[in-house]
């Protein structure tokens, strides 16, 4: 089988690029103490400089004075396919004391590279650099037209991507979009994302007192925490929420077959997610595989439940709050699900006749890929050259930009490969990147460009 293999010297350059990138603390969460707008600008400038070295036409684009998107392109022949590559340079916040090493210094251990952003998603950026550099160093023209969009606020909601797509629609026109921000079933199983859930995020607040009171003297007062717990308990069985399944896209027989064949086991999923009591406590339909559950089972999560300080004193609290996350499925409209959930919550009796406040935090659309797309099939063909096995995988996570690209560009083939694996711990402490997986991802990207 004829396949590409970048040299050790070329891969060492990839590691050096990654070292430089992770040093830049490009956090996009403005509420975090480590947030620094200048660091985001520094990261965007670094990426632009690298594309300049690769002889790409590059510019920084922005809206409303936010951190810039990096847009770069090289058009070889208008008659050849045009591929748009996407990654993001912003990263999640860190709790430094819970890392085994400095989160902004690349550390290698057991064939893995540890740092914040080492995988999500700065590895995606260096993979793009390396694939382009491969052709340049071989004194070969790119086999396709390439456009690249690197975002700087993906980890903070991609709030401006829709405006960017509208404003720069003509610049971003392409035949296929490759979003290098997905995950793999295992380090040796090349994987394409099949679908992503959308979400509806709410904040609930119940006020009972003007301030905390002594729990003995105030024992006859209304308890905001118990009132909130009563509301929360009404959300644990989605089958009892009228309309919650509205709009779910029905899987085809082919899709069900692929999902079942490629799915991980309940046991492996529970182990990967570090579930203490194992697979028996999973919120699943046991008649379906893990991957089918990802695509067919609505889920409501309680992200935060608060009344007073952790291990607080002997006081009855004045208020209780809860952050509610409804993970919706392909085909569902977040606005309709918002109405359904709000109606359900408002029908519940609030203990002690207290008032419940419902605030909408965010709404995001789900996404479903076309597994029969021309470029999807070619990418799988390229993966087969470098991985023991290939797979498709649905995600419980949300990538709002996918649906926004889908709605903006008709007939665009959207592919979501990635550099992550079950041990990556993206967003977690000690995030890491498997070296061989990164190398195979680069080689796959190169061969994909060659065979289309």
C-alpha cells in the first residue's frame, strides 16, 4: 500500500511547533484569572507567521474587537477541489495545583505530550502546518486548493463564528470542511465524528431569605435548597417530560448498523469516564449500544447545584441555584426544546410557594454528518493507510460551528477527524497528546490531499 510517512526530522519540527504554541497562555474565558487578551493576539500572530513562511496568503480577521481568526489560503488551480481546514488556538483554563507538571510547558512521558492545548486543539494546528510543509519541502505543489480558518474563541462558545461565516462567506467557500477537533475511539483506530449533540443551558434560582439565618432559630423558615432539590428531582426521568423527544432524527438501518459495529462496550465507556460503580449505574437504554444511545437518548445534566459555601456553617441559606444542561439530538430545535423544558419546570410545585427564576444561558444546535459524502469516503480511504482500523463515532459534546457551517454552505461535505483519544483528558488536568496518533493524523491528511 502506497502511503505517506513524514520523516523523524519533520516530526521533530511538529513537536517544536507544539512546544512554542502551548507556552502561549491563550485562554479565551474572560472570567478566568489567567485570561489575557494580549496572549490571544500573540498566539494568532504566531500562527499567521507560520503560514507566511509556508507561502500562504494570510490575514487576521475579526468582528467586534474580539481576538482574531486566522484565515490563510493557497489557490493552486481553480479547477481542483478546495478544502477548508479548521482548528482553534484558544484553550481551557487550568487548575495548576492539580497538574503533575507546568500546564504551559510541553512535557513528554510514555510517548505522550503533556500540556494545556497539547491536544485540544493546538495539535490540530501543528498537524495542518506539517501537512502543508511536507509538500513545500518536497518542492511539490499542493494537490488541492487549501483554505485554513483558525479560531480563537471556540472554548468560550464560538460566539462570533456565525458572523464571520456571513461576512467572509465568499472567502470561505470550499468543497469540503475538515474540522481537526474530534476524537478517536483509540490511538490505533482512525475515527471520523458522526454527530454532535446540541444543548440548552439554563440557570435556576430560588430565593427564600434576605440573608442566611441560624438553622435552629430559623428552623421554621422556608428552605431554598429543599425547594430546588424538589425541582431537580422532576428532571431525572426524561420519559416523563412531555415532548422531550420531539424532532429527533431517525437513524437509517445503515447508520444503526455502523454505530453498533463501531461502538465501544458499556464497560469500556464506564471505565473511560471513570464511573465509580461501573456500567450498572450508566444512564442508558441497555437494548442499544453506547453509540446508539449517544444518537437517540435525550439527557439532562445538573452541572452545578449550590446553596451556600462548600462545607458551610450551621446556617439556612438564603438562596439555591442550579445550572441545567439539556443535551439535545440531531434533528431537534434548541428553541423548541427550551420551551418544552421551561413549560415542564414551570408546572412543578415550588415548595413553600417560593418564586423560581429561569434564565437562558445558551442554546446550541446539534449536528449530523453525511457518512456517504464523496470526501468523507476519501478521508476514510486515507485513514485506512495509517490506522489498524477505522471507525465513525458520535459525540455527546457540542460544536456549534458545525451546524453553522452546514447552514451557511449548501452541499459542503463536513468531516470531523481529530487528534484526541480516550486518555487525552481534554479540558481536564494533565491533558496529553499521543505522539503516534498525531503522526498518523498528519500522514492521513497528506494522503487525503493526494488521493482527491
